């Protein structure tokens, strides 16, 4: 099991790894209330759909544990917690895990057995801790289900291990541990079914290069980083020799028909995979599924500031390869006056997706060409 942890928690104390400083610097920020949780998420010091939901839930749990609430009645307590959750929901719009966690927490504090302020707060804290603990088990189940699917449907075997391309970061850093798409890659590696992992997302946020490449090296998984613009050439030149069997990505929101929002650049990989006869798999917990939105057209895509494209943080590399943190500086990569469109996510149509692998197992399209997630969704949503 990896020891990389995006989130460290014990009751009353939450620390969140600042992912903007990776891979050169490991620094945990203390997150002790809703405002600090909001800032951590909005600034992308923590990111990844499951990790966002976990930090929002635990950030408020820590505040409630340490500071309580300046009200007494059941109605006022519930109203104050609802306000805090509604505020946290506005931190980032695309990933649905946060909304699902908030709905779960709101339902929990309304349970009839919570008859006074103390029991409501305790119920909130326990539910937030449950969300955190459950995510790790979920990811391990996704990893195993995905590896089995690749054995059955893509010919992965110990005699014929497969290569996988993954986009963005879906590993321990984006979750409570193990990861979703990267969790499948880990499981393949453990079972001797992985030949090589390729990773992308080298702009705009460099989550493939800064985070996934780092996790792959940390785990000792044979891996190669390519820029997003190299994927077509990779498939054309190495599909046969490297036995590239699948592109596996995570998800920020999978809607009712299977259309999937994920980090920008995912859609073009799905198009390329289809053209080259390579499977395209979405790995996501059921907390990333949104049955209330019918198609991808209903997903709100976050657009971020232009400086993410026109600037980058640079630092001096010492002769021994280490980075001089004190030399860090923002560097221009474009004319600062240029117009920029910077959507953080895109939507891959269900048509291009071969399977959505959740902790309940893989879901494939039915004969009518659409996904049906109704059987695997928890009843509480
Ligand atoms: O903008 P981010 O980094 O929060 O985006 C989320 C992601 O890391 C990816 O889209 C990921 O593939 C899905 S979350 C496991």
C-alpha cells in the first residue's frame, strides 16, 4: 500500500498536502474550519473529485468538533450546518462527489435519533469520517474490478501483460488512497498483468507530469510521461509493440446516460482510442455518479483563470537534480495580453466509453447503447 497521503486526519485535526508544491516539496497545511477547507479546494492545493469531498466534509467536522456552534436548538443547529455545507459546495462546480457527500451529511444530521445539538454534531463528525474511510475500500475494489475486466475483455494476462495510458491524476493524491484509474494500474501491477503505464496531462495543470508521474515513480511502476499531443503517435507507433490495451481515466461526474466529465484532454483521448481500437475505461466510485443529470450537456464545466496557461512556476535545478525552493518564480509562457479559454474539464460521450468501473463492478452499455447505473446506486441519493 502506498504511503502517499493527500489527507491526514484524526478527530479534531486535519492536514492536507499542498499539491501545488509537488513533486519537489512535501508540505501539509492545517485545515481547521470551513474557510480553510474552501480555500484549499478552490486554490487546488487539494484536488481530485473524492479528495475534494473528503476535505470539505472533514474540514467542517474539525470545526464542529473544536469550536462547536453558537446555537442550541435542533432547528438552528441543522440550519447552521446546512449553511456551512452550502458554502462549501460552491468551492468548485464540476465534481459531483462533493454534492453527494453534502446530501449524505444533510440526511444524516436529520436522522430522528439526533435529538439535540451534541448528537447532531457527533453524527456529522462520524458520517464525515465514514466518507473518508469508505473511499479507500472503494478504490481497492475499483482496482480489482478493473484488472479483472481487462483480463476478460482486453486479453491482459501474465503471459501477455498490457500497457495502459492514463490521464491527469487519479491516484492516492486525488483520493483517500490507492486511487481510481491509477488504482486499476496498481492492481494490474500487483497481479503481474501490467507491462507499462503512460501518463498525460502536461498542460494546463501538469497533473500528469507533477502528480501521476511522481506517483508512478514512487510506486516503482514502469512508466513513461508523454505530452498530451503525443498520444496519437504513441498509439500509432507503439500499440502493437507495447501491447497498449486501454486508456483508463477517472471522472469528476458521470451522468445518467454515461457521458463523463473529466480533466480537459480526456475527450480527445477517447476519440483517439476508438480510432486505434484501444479500450476506453472510466474508473469512478459511485459517489461520482449523478443520476439527476441526464446527459453531458447538463454538466457545468469550470473555467479557470488565464494565468494557468500563460504562466508557470519555475525554480533552479541544482547540479544534483534537487530543486532550489528559494529560487521559485512565476515565468511567462505566452504573451500576457493574449485571450485565453481555460476549461478545466471536458465531457466524453458515453458512445466512446467501453466500461465504467465502480466499486460495485464494471458497467457496460446495454443493447440500446446506453449505460444503466440504477442497479448499483446507493439508495440514500
Ligand atoms: O481539477 P481537478 O484536479 O480537481 O480534477 C480532478 C481530477 O484530478 C481529474 O479529473 C481526475 O481524473 C478525476 S478525480 C479522481
